[in-house]
C-alpha cells in the first residue's frame, strides 16, 4: 500500500487557449487532513475534477489510491467519498429514504456512522430534505459520504454558506473520522479559520500554479511581517527577499515576506527616520499573502485618496 493516496505529475488542463491548471505536482500522504487552497478561479475545482476522473487532463497524470484517475473501477470508487458545496440530495426524499437509496449503491455501509452523524446534526430520519436548512442538508450529505467508510474523503468547499453552528458540526465530524485511522481528507475551503483548526498539510494554488506545499504549522513560521511607521516622506524600501505583499497607508507601510527573516529585518532597521515593528503572522495572514497579487500595491484608502 502506497504512503500517498493522491499523486499528480505535471497535471495540466487547458480550456481552449486558457490554462486552468499548470504542471501540478502533488503527493498527498495517507492519513490526516490536507487543505487545498486558492482564490476563486485558481484551479482548485478543476484539479479535483481531474483527480476524480470527471475531467480529462490536457497532459500529465494523476492517481488516487494507486489507480490512474482515468481508469477507475466501480470497486475503486467505492473507496472514495466526494462531497461538494452544493450538498445535493433529492428534495422529495426523507432522510431515511436517502439512506436506503444511498446504501444500495455501495458495497459497504455502516449504519452506526450514518446514525451518529445525523444525531450529531440534531436531525430526525423522518424529515424531508426540502424542509431542511442548508446546514442540515450538509449534515445529511456528510452522513451519506461517511457511511460507506471511504479511505479517502474529497471535500470541495463543504462548509461554504453554512452558519457557525453547522460549520462547527462539520469540522468536528471531519476530525472524528480521521482519529486513529488511515483515512485521509482532501478538502478545499475559503474559510481559513477552519483550515487552521483541522489541517495537517497545506497546498496553495494560484492561477493554476502550485505556490506552497508544506505542513500547516510551517507556513506561518516561515512568514514574517513588519509595520514601518514614519512622519516624513515615504521611505524607499530596500530589496526584500521573498516579498509577498507591501501595503501602503498614510504614515505606515506593512510588509509580508517569506524566508530570510533576519536579513530582511536588518535592511528595514537600517532605514533612517522609520520605526520598525515586527508583528506576529497567523496562518490566515500567510495564506492570504500568497493568494494576493504579489508585490507592492496601494491600500484601498490610498487608492481613493482617503
């Protein structure tokens, strides 16, 4: 059994002349939670659809559980759970009918897991899908995804649009199902607080290109931020290694960079008439900086002349 549940090599997808995913190389280890991040239009969903065999790569390859994504068998698909942000279920069915319908399509079905997730979301099996809130519907879809006990869960923005209570229930369920097992969760999300709570590994894709791949705790540790305050003319900044973002405000400049922490700080502190403060960087700051347009830009306040 391979140590990796997902592997891609040079995975590329064009739509006409537009490139959606560019030379993506990933190796997702077995066990734990892997977060796949990026802005809208960055190539996340396209990548996921190629992984699951729903899209054909223009070039390159991808495999799940050791099988080429273009050659999945029904038995292999039984080992993969897939949940999207739409949380699709037939509205005319009750939860009990959804369970009977879904269980008939899988070789293995754990009634105990289905019941536990439904109870975790406070739902009755007699409830009809069309009468459920978005969060409750997400709970039903999660129960249907987990009950076949898949080795790999692929979740494409599953918490999008959910209220805080439903989001917490979803995250708790994600953590519970990966405890003490070799089950792996591969998920995309825009909710960085959630990512910080549950993820073991992080990948960031931007404009179809993989920018970051590392353990979650290392991303913030490798990233540094400084606030420069000044009273006179705007200072000319020195060269900053690994520059991610510079935002200008009246009398203040904020800098975020990756790596070369000591060297960058020495250069900044050499500026005359500038007070330099190094500030902590959390995971959200680090991720947003990688996703943001790199380099120097005006703040919104400066742009509108405020």
